[in-house]
């Protein structure tokens, strides 16, 4: 059992329980990919597995799970709402490297500086954030250009202790996901065309930033080559632009 498998199992079971879940198409060649890295006794098999679903309000729910032995475990789990809902994104980046664990968990706002939006989507989850903050202290600086894409309830921490990931991080992941699905339950479609255009623009802004700055790019390129990596990033992980182009 790898470190983040229980997170993935929990999320998929909860999504099935709470949503009318349908499969989301994963492009051929991305369901699973394997590579051998290192030499001699340092050789490891790295397996990347992709999962994707959709529901009436959520355009794409997707996960990339990288298993590379004790020194490399990654779960990137993101939910993108349909463009006629003002819901934030759900984002979990759970990364284990030889130096420790890097944990980022948030409901990433479409409109960070809009007070009404904050009151609707950030205020209700601040108590959850505060509960975990004492166990999961702030992980230090992150890029200034990234700051507009995170909420005041952004849980960002670094820890050396696997036990902290198995307990506090897992509990926080469950609570954030449950709270997100509560927002999804309550979400009403946006009919105003101006608002919908703003939502599309905000989603594309976020996707551009993430696709451009994807921290996994170097890792995937090393394992699987740059052609596969760029296609994986633009054709699956952050595919909205392609999907919109296809409907024009």
C-alpha cells in the first residue's frame, strides 16, 4: 500500500456516494505509464496512473498518482467545475520526496479579491483550516505569482514525519473534500452571460498558470520524455483550452 493510495480510495468512494459520477475520457496512453529510473541497486520502477470522472456540475475530476518507491510518492487531485458554476477548484498536491513531504490543499478561488465570493466560499472553510493549522504549520514562501490562485484557507505545509501525513493530512483532506462537495450540492447554475464569461476567463487564467508552471513537468520529462509530458499536461491534466477549441 503506497502512502497516498488511501487518499485516492477515500476520494473515489466519497465521489461515488455523493455525486452522479460518470467516467471522463482519458486520452489513450495516459491511463498508466511505467518507467525504470536509477541504476544498479538504486533502480526503481515508477508507475503513473490517471483517474478521471465528471458529474452534472463538475466538468473534470482527475487524479494523477505517481508511485516510485519510498523516495517518490505523488498524488495530484483536482476538481474543475463546469463553466456555468462559480465554484472554486478543489486542489490537493501531496508530494513525498527524499527530503520529506510537501502538502498543499485548497479550494482555489476564481475571484480571490471579490469579498462576496470570499464570504461565500472561503469564510465557511476557515474553521477547518484553523483546526489543522496547529498540526500543519505554514510551509514557508511560495511564488508571489501563485498567490492570486490560492485562498486564505490554503493549507500549505512541509513535514518530515510520515505519521503526520497518515493522520492530520489525511483528516484535513477528508474535511476539505466533504466541505467542497457541500458547496457543489448548493451550487446553482449561473445564467448571466457576463458572469459566465468572467468564470471562463478565470478558469483559463488558472489553467494557463498551472500548465505553464507545473512543478511535475521536470519529473515527468525525466521519466517519460518531453513529448509525452507536454501532451499529458495540455491534453489531460489541464485540458480546458483544447476542449473549448474543439467546440468552436
